[in-house]
C-alpha cells in the first residue's frame, strides 16, 4: 500500500509530467513532418510512445500498490518552432526539468521511508541519464553540421536510422 498520500500525489504529478512529455514530442513530431524533417518526425513519434509507456508504468505502479492513479488536466503546448535545432534544444531543457522532478520524487520517497517507491524510481533515474545523454549527442551533432542544408539533411537521415533501430 502507498500509505503516504504525499507520495501518491507526487507520483500522480509524475504521471502528468510523462503524459505532457508524450504530447510535447507528438506535437514536435507533427511540426517536423509538416516542415519536411521526416526522419526527425519518425524519431519523435517514437519518443512520444516511449513517454506514454513511462506514464503507464507509473499508473500501474500506483494502482498495484492500492492507490488510485488519476489523470490531471493537461498543460497547453507550443507547436510552432523556427528551426530543427530549436526543437531539440527545447527537448533537452524539458528532459533536464523531468530529471529534477524524478530526483525530487526519489528524495521524497527516501524521506518518507517508502523504499519500494524509491526502488521503483531508480529505473527512471537511469532512463533520464540515458535520455539526456542521447539528446545532448544529437544536439552536438546538429551544432556541428546542422546550420548548412547538407547538415540538416544528414542529421534528419541519422534520426530516421535511429528510429528504425539502425542508428
Ligand atoms: Fe519519461 Fe523522458 O521522461
């Protein structure tokens, strides 16, 4: 049982964060497609699915521990960008925010001696590390080559390969 209501609420807050991430990446994927970046679009649709899977993971965890995983009202999204680099800069910033939220959740669980939740959250800590490093890597490549038309074409193809599991 999740006895501590504060922890349950914090987990529900994280469900909202993951759902927001999923919608944000879907909006970005759609923008990419509309602007001719088809590789980036495929990649971000896949990321959107991953974020939904993260959301479901927490929904199931809360319910399996006798809580009630409710859904929150959704925040508005921006779905207009100037460049592909801007999209990925915003993603990295967003993921850094998510990492802070996950770390706070871990800290709260430890303070409340809810070791089951702390252990559950460890998976997300590792996931955030991987995501931040992946997005930083993509951004570095974009900054190196992305301002030229050839560079944008190359990075879009790279993202298509990653999305297809060949990157
Ligand atoms: Fe599930 Fe990237 O946060």
